[in-house]
């Protein structure tokens, strides 16, 4: 998807296949001033937005985001609260990402607890 409307359409189509909740990540290709994801429960589209950080060092961001959502759900958070907390977590990790070598740079998974963002 290249727009928020396309993200919503993708979420609705995936939801039709039987998912209770669908989260569509916006990534760096969405034309929007914020980093935006769409959460859909079959009734409401919820935009999950945070600071957009321009950096090539995002290796592991998607896996980290999904793991953070899973951790929040395991702690008993609602789906929306889990996604919002995870979005904040991964935004901090991306903000403090670093260049590892000439090819890749990972997000800083410890940034959320060690750095004041």
C-alpha cells in the first residue's frame, strides 16, 4: 500500500479472511508526515501514529514490533493498547538505531528503557 486508504483496504480484505484484528504497517513508503499503521477490528480503523524517523538503520524493526505487541498482549493489554505501546517502543529503537557495517544497521532494542526519548 502507498496510502492510508490503501492500507485500510488491505486491512479490510485480510479481515474478511477471518482475522479478528489486522495491523497493516505503513513503513517508509507511505506519503504521510508521521509513521502510521492501521489497526482494524472489523468495525473501526484506528490509526497508530508516531514520529517518522528517516534512517536506513531499521534492520529487525518489524520483528521487534511484532514481538513487542506479543509481549504486551501476554501482559494482558488490549490489542489497541498493545499496539500503541509497541509502536512507541519501536519508534525509540529506530530513533537510536546505529550503523553496524556498510550493509546494515539494527534498531536499538534497549533504547526504550535506557535512553530518555
